C-alpha cells in the first residue's frame, strides 16, 4: 500500500530524458548525504551516497552533486526509465548514525 | 544474500493495546535501525541497535522501545497505543561503519483504531 506523503512535489519527465531532483538540507555537520528511492509498498532503497568533503559522485546512470555553500544536494538520473518512477528522498547522517530524511519528491516517468 | 525481513507486514490494533514488531537484518549486519513513516511527519528515526545495545535514540516517547538479540534480530515494542501511532514502521540494517548505506525492509503497516 501507499506509504509516503500524499502531497509531495512531483517531477514529471519523458522516458529517455534526464531527471534532476533537488534537495535542501539543514545540518552542515552531516558526514554523508544520501539518496533513497521508495516504490509503492516497499521500503526505501539506497541509491548513492556522497561524503561531505566531496562535491560530485557518479554511479550507474546517477550522479549526486553536493553544494555545501548553499546546502543543496541534487540527484541526476540519466536516460530516465519507467522503472525509475518512485518517491526519492534525500537524507543526511552524522555522528549519531541516524538518517534524517527530507520530505521527498515524486518522480513520474511518462512513456 | 536475503534482504531485511519484517514481520508481520500488516497489523491492526486498538488504542491502549501494545504491539511488538520484528526485524531480521541482512546476514552479517550488526546495526539495526528503526524508522516511523507517516504522511504528515515523513520518515523519522526511532532508535539504532548495535551488538545488542541501543546506540542512538530519536525523539519519541518512552512508549516506544526496542531490543536486539545476539543474532542481530531486533524487536520494537509500542505500549499503550495511540491513534497517532498508525504508521509504516521500517527497519534498516547496515554493515558499514559510516551507516549511510542502510538497507530497509518492506515495513510493517500498523493501524490503530
């Protein structure tokens, strides 16, 4: 069943296009910033993380950018596919080892 | 490797009752964290266990408690249930010291009536 907020900001993209999901964070002391993907009826799935002393990290079809000056994190998904449709959460973690999640963005991929 | 498993998947309880949720982490993972997910509050950290010890705790009342066993399996208990406790309870395990790479189970959907 549905497990995420009903009024999330939504990003709608065409299949094959690139997607950029943005997130603002508040805690400058966080050690890592992370992106999670949550599909309906499932728990969040780890996508990629970036250490606070880096500004860019690439994975398979995904790139995370960290701008500490403006406390901004983004997730870029290349060649977006229908299977990428989900809610995406940014999260941060510090010394307490507790993930602090953002409110989420719903990505809808139009075929 | 098998993923994180949680039981039960769905639960309906009445106000004032108590409930126990169970989580089995990925084999070899010693850190288990619990999160509550609601439409209004999003994902919120409850607590983290490592080697049978609670290492961190979120801002939840004492009605929420947990424990971890020697095989790293964890249970979460909520006593004197309130309507506002209705949520998806997620368990996550981690095998890395940095804790950023957490693997979540499917969750237990708790409904309090």
